[in-house]
C-alpha cells in the first residue's frame, strides 16, 4: 500500500512537471505555481544529497561542480548572489533529476510511467493531426509553419519537446531489436513523425542513432540491407531538397561566417559563446550572464553590443543553445567539468554490464549531447526529466 502511494505521488509530480504547459492553463493549477515544481524538486534533491552521509561519485562531482560554479561567479561578481546560486543549480537540473529518479523508482515502475507518457504523447499527436491549427488555439500554443504545414506540438505544446519525446520512444522500443529490417521500419516511421514536428535536430539525432545501431549489427544482416539503403537515400534526398526544412538549414550554413547577418539566434549564441570563451579564458563570464533565464540585463550583452538586438530585448531564443550557455558562462574549465559529469553519468547509469543495455544508454547520452546544441536540454524541466527517466530505466534493467 505504502509503495503504491509513493509511486502514485512521485509519478503525479513528474507528470505535472512534464505537462505543466497544459496544467498552467487551468486557473487552479496556475494559482498553485506548478510551473516552479521542477525548481522545488531540484532544491529537495540537493538538500537530500547534502545531508546524505555516504555519497557516491556522481553526487560528489555534482556538489563539487555546484560549489565551483557559485564561487567562481561570486569572485567575478557576474550577478547577484541569489541569481548566481539559482542559475548554477539550474545548470545541473538534468543530473539532479537523474539522482532523484534513481532513488525513487524501480525498473517496473519506470517502465509503467514511460509507457503512460508515450501513450499520452501519441494521443496528443493524433488529436493535433485531426484538429490542426484548432488544436493550438485550444491550448493557447503558438502556430509555427514549416514546408507549408503547421508543426505539430502535441500535449507538449512544443514541436521540439515533442520531437525529443519521439526520439526517446524510438530508443525505448529498439533496444531489443535484432533484425535490420525492423530497425529500418522503426527508423523510417520515426523520421516521418519527426518531419511533422519540423525538428531538424531530432531528425539528425535519429539518423545518428540508426548509424550507431546499424554498424553493430551482424555482417550478413548489414549486407542484405545496404543495397536498400543506397536506393532509399538519394530518393529521400531528392524529396528533402523541395522542403523548407532543407532550405532553412542550407541558409543557416551559408551564413555561418556571419552570425549577425544570419538572423539565427542559435548560431548567434554559439558564435558569441566562442568569443566569450577566449575573452574570459579559462573561466567564462560567470553564472547568470549569457543565454540563461537569469541573464537578462547582463553586462556581457553590453560588452558585445547585443543589448539592442531584438532577440535579447525580447529574450527570444537566447536560451535555445545549452552548450552556448555553458561555454559562455563557464568557459573551458566548465566544459571540462561537464565532460567529467557526462562520463561519470554514463558509468553511473551503465552499471549493468550486459551489452543489451550499454547501447541504449549511449544512444540517450548522444541524443542529449547533440540536442544541447540547439535546445536547452540540461536546463529545461521537460527534456531533463524525460532524459533522466529513460536513462535510469536502462540502468535498472
């Protein structure tokens, strides 16, 4: 009885965090301030770690990283102490969620919760496809058009978060695949769904995962399908050339040498992150100064003449590149710390030495690293939570 109650309570908490965009539309939930639930959970997890006498290596590294981020930022006087502490914790959201879920859920309970999340996701996709723009209007979601159709947002109310969820489902179902034909079917179906979201990063992630899994298949299995892949690839390429998705990507690449001219905020953020990396080498500009929720009015934007740019005035898209934020705020030393964290995270979640689960864990980590270029995956409550759920699920399998 007690275990069932705990599972129901923690699962409800996680669902409220994942789908808070919908729940906040309901006055009762909005008045409760559920949009801040993920921060409350972060602080709760942090307190538990601090007072735990016996800490594992991952927890020790997290505390060291947090202490370093706070101290180096206070020394640099990058922002108010409260902003520095808050933003430093936010940077570690994904890892704190992983630690929390690992302590609270069994493998079976995680499997049930993930299946429920995926079920809700596909119901949202179906309803969105039927209602089209009316769906967005019902849930007060912005309509984004790409290639002549509106990007589906599902109950995530975000095309990128929906794309990320589809990728997680893809990894969830293929970890036991033993035949290339099934892998091809799942991959093509997933890419088809991702085209509806218009998420280019998600499509790239799936292709990389497919390549990773395909290279590890048996030689005979691979040879049988190489011819099929060779035939499909140019046909798919020809089809993509006519899509706006392709044209936008090509335009971004053409303006790669002039970030300001490109009008692409992700490219702009990465460009200036590199400039900050060298100007404030090796520690970065400090917490709460660049591409984070607490960076509004940062002196860094004045230094580089960014304050007058529309994106920074409206704080539109400046949080999208997680790696740009890390590079800018914590520099070379911060990058090294995050590399150590991800390495320890991989070791921590890959304690089960069976090969069956090493590959999906690696796939999840790769998606997370790739998505961090164009999405705030480490600081965003939705992506951090979903990532942590699937990662711990494979750890406990």
